[in-house]
C-alpha cells in the first residue's frame, strides 16, 4: 500500500505548480484553470489525510469543495465574458480598475 | 506494483500540470488540465474513494472543463499571449517564490506526523458511506450547497445578460 505521505507530497507539488501558474500567466482563463489545479491538489491531500485518520469525513469535505469549485468556475467565467465584452482584450494587466 | 502504478500516475499528473502552466495556447492548457484531472481521479480510486473518483470525472472533466473549453473558444481567437511582457522580471520571481512555498509545504507536512497512525482501518469510499455522512452530520452544509449553486446560477444569468 502506498503511504499517504506520497499523496500529500504530490499534492504539494501540484499546488505549487498551480500557484506559479496563477502568477506567471497573463490570461485570466489560464489563471482560473491554475486555481482549479490548486483546488484539486487540496482535495487530494484531504482524501489522503482521510485515509490516514480512518474515516470518510475528508471525502465529504471534498464533495463540498467540488460544489464550490463548480459555482466558482461558472461565476468566474461569466465575469470574464462580461469583461471581454467591455474591453475586447483579455489580459489581467489591463484590469486595474479596482486597484487602490 | 502499487508503488509503480502510483509513480506512473503521479508523473502523468505533474507533467500535465506543467503543460497547463507552461504552454502558451490556452486550449492546449485546458486539455492538459483534463489529463491532470483524470490522473487525480485514478489516485482517488487507489485511495479507496470510489465515489469521488467518478464525481471527479463527471463534475470536473465533464462539466467544468466543457465550460472552460467553451469560454476559451468564444473568447480567444487563435493564439494569444504574444508580444513582449512588460512585467517579465516580476513574473519570473514566481519561480523562486514557488520553490520557497514548496519547501514550506514540505516542512509543514513533515512536521505534522503523528495523529492516528497509518495502521488505521481502511474506510469505504463508496456512495453508501459518503451519503451516510452527507445526510446526517453534514446535512446543513449539504443544503447550503444547493443554495450556493442556485445563487451562482442566478448570478451567471445576470452577468451574461445583454445590456439593453
């Protein structure tokens, strides 16, 4: 049986790749996909910890994370489409309207 | 055998994640993300979480990624992210910062040993055990999820409406 620490290590790797992706990319769609990657890494860690502790609560939490991710993707993509209608360009560097 | 399978699937997941982050073409990134999600579904299966493995395939690879691919096709004509990047130096700082974050995560995880120990009995991850939890201990969050999805639906309709 593969120890849980391997899964948690893989989760750390994927989470880091997601963070780097959010920072280095200029396209908001790719940034969103990197956020999905981070959510998945967290889910993997939750399931692994759940197996280590020996109950299914971690998996129930992952279910909620999936629901929140679905809502977040739908609303986020709608916002991106609305911005694109307004600006005709898609780069996060242009979006400084709400910057303090 | 199990170790070999784990490492193969983990390598696929990491390569797909790197492909998402490093490829310039967004649609290639979306397809890489599908591969990554599939690999994670396989890992759920090896962890005994059967319900989550299939929910992952249906919800993420099925629903969410279709949404992403549609958005990419509507919004991005052909290639993009061309041209010089005015903030290139700042963005390249992401790599050392990411390495630092990774080291920090590893230190935290290694420091967190203890707990129930790895000899704990394996839990079932089938529909029955998940449903038992969702409809008893997590009933209130479960109902809140439905409100959240409804709110998201109404919000998306409002945002996507054409201004008249």
